[in-house]
C-alpha cells in the first residue's frame, strides 16, 4: 500500500473510519502519479488538477438573500439538502453541491498544487520560464482553494477578531503519513499564508506555455484574484493597484457583450446565451472553471429547485427588475427573463450552462456539470470601485461605476458622488416585508455614517455587484463582509411576503458553514454554534 498517495483525514474523509482492508484496492491506485512527476511537462500536467471540481454557487445562492421560500405550492421542487442550506442548518445530506464535496474538492486541488511545488523543488527549482509559470500557477491554485475554504467555513476576515476566529488547516506540503492529524489555525493565519503565496506567485506569472490560458491562472486571472483577496483583506490600496494592472488602460473594452446576449431573444433554449457568457475568447473572462454542479439548472427555465427562488417579487424590489439609479430593467442591454407558472416563479439572466456527463450509457446516469467564470473583468472593475470608495477616492470610483453601468445599461445618467449620495440617501432601508435595493451595512471595518457619501456609494456598488453576480454565488461573500442581515420569509399565493420565518443577524455564527461531519469525526474541531 502506498501511504503517500492520498489526503487521508482531510480529503478522503471516510477512510479514517473504514477498515484498511476495504480501502486496499482504492489506495493502491496512483491518482496523480506524484511519485513519477519528474519533468517540466509532467509537473505542468499535474498542476491542471490543482483546481476544485466542485463549486460554491448553488450553496451560496441558497444561503444568501437572493432566494425566497415559495411556500407549500412548491414543496415538491426541492431536496432535504436545499432545505437545510436555505435554513442555515448544518447539512447532513450528501449532495454534489454540499459543503462536504466542496471541502474535499478544494483539498484535492491543494494536494495537487503542493505536489507540483515539491516536484519543482526536486527538479532543481524554477529555473526555466515554463517552471516559473507553473510554480506561479501552483501557488495561486493553493492560495485560491484555501481562500474559498476560509470564506466558506470560517467567519469573514475581521482585523479585530480574526486572530482568534477559527480558520482551516493551511497545507503547504504533500502528505507523507497514513493518517495525519490537523488542527485549525486562525482566519488571520490563513490570510497571512494566502498573502504569502500570492506575493511569491505574482513575479513569476506568465502565459507562454498555456494552450487555453482562460482555464489556468493566467496573468489577468492572477491579478484579478489578488484584487479580490486584498479587498477582503481590507488592504484597499493593494486591491486598487492590482485591479489596475489587471484591467489596463481601457477596461471598457474588456467587459461582457450584453448587446450580443440580448440579440438571442427569449427562447426555450438558453444555451446560446450561456455559451456566450462563458466563452473562452471573451475579453471579459479571466479564469473559467468547470465543476460537477447543477448550478446551470438552478439558473435556468427548468423547474429544478424552484422551492427557493429568485422570484418576481424579490427581483422587482431588490435587484434585477428593481428601479435603480440608472433606471429600471427596461434600460438593461440584456433584459432579465421572467418564467412563471407550472411550478416556477424565477427571474434570471442566463449565464451558466448545464451539461450532462454520462458515466453509464446503459443506465443513463452521470453528473451534471457547468462552467463558470471565477474571475471576470466586469466584477474586477466593481471591486476596484469598491476599493476606491474605501480610500475615499470618489471620482475614480465613479469612473469605474459609470464604465460598468453604461456597459450593462443604456442609461444616459452620469454618476457623480453628489447624485449617488442624493439618490441612495432618499431610499428607505429594506425590511422583510417592504424590501428595497438598500440594506443596512454592518461591516467589521469602519465606514462613515449612514447617509454619508461613502455609505451611499457603497450602497451603489453593492447593488451593482448583486446584479452583476446573480446566480454565481458571490452575493454571499458580500453578505458576510458587510454584516448584512437576512430575513427568511415565505411568498404567498399572491406573490407577496406572507410570513417571517427566521433571520441571520450580523454576528450569527451560522455565517460560517459547519465543518463537514466526516471531517469532524476524524478529529477536526467543529465551528461553534
């Protein structure tokens, strides 16, 4: 038995509680050929497996304020797993979208990255262009998976408390023992390690050896990741700096072509729009990842998962169909589509495809898959605007907000700090039964008072980000970072709020997803509840 071929208690999870004899046939396989990674090409090939093959999209969407409970009429259009996720309960059901699969997938990716880095060292170090670029990719992959794990399974970064908040194990070496034991560090330590990996990687980043750069941490993806990380790390100047490197002098030339998306019209098949959104030749897409996921069904005109839906009422009062500073959905270049009736009330902007991977041609069983942009120009632009707002460089922030808004909409409005302040200050803050696009912000970092220019501009950028990232799972991260409270409500037969059922307040410990059950069984400390 080859003891160094697996990530035992962290990744494979169950093998820690099953007899070794039952695992023999599996353990004797060499899933990544790490013992034979002895050339540039083999190392580069191994690094392609350093990306997670499960995503956070459906999980995060259903935990966020992007969905409502559609009530008993839709009771059959759900699963026990989604019921648990929507209610912020610790999930006990396995599902391809589950936190257990996300955990396992990220640590599998980290294992590949660590083996690539070790193999580079054993080969004599990153002495060639290809090895330097491969080392950068492996470092960024390791940092990215730890970043996702930390932001899913821990409380959000907080410069005041993260030194004590439970983190996740940050692995930097391939496993060499049969059943290693891990302890959780702190969120502060995780962020320090991610910072270290990014800073080591950026000088080495390059695209010369990639056949399809958009499926790797190419140069633009690397700086887009750095932008997001330092935004979350409250290092606003670095976030703005790296976004500028990523976006260059003409960011408007890099944004999504919404006019072309709209040209497909409304048809039963959303595939052409989805294929355009994840097109590897698009300047907008920096890093595309594939995953085993039903996210493409959740964001489609199929009746999958419609018990928890981005419904007409929510969309018309909070985001896609709501009136905003640019106007309304009629001003959008690619107008949201509303599907209702026959077990569905859903408003969508078609983005992520669904594809079926047939594993058994006789039984016709397999996996649903999708492709999603982990980093894209449109969001990086809004992240830079957010960083500028935190730096109180409001004119620069408005430049970015205008660039995004005039690409996404046909609006003739020109944003200034003054008209943003006037518009958002006049809006009421949302309540559970009278929702608006504006919610109280309770970030761990300091911002100016409610109604100030800074707070109003943050309301603007967060509302734009919510629209930009609909059906991509990203809203959950902003919910955590800005301490936005969520109220659970049912939607009654008339399409209006019927009953308040639960709430997630700013410091609710359920904002950190519980560590998977099998990992806790193997000895890793649970999140407090």
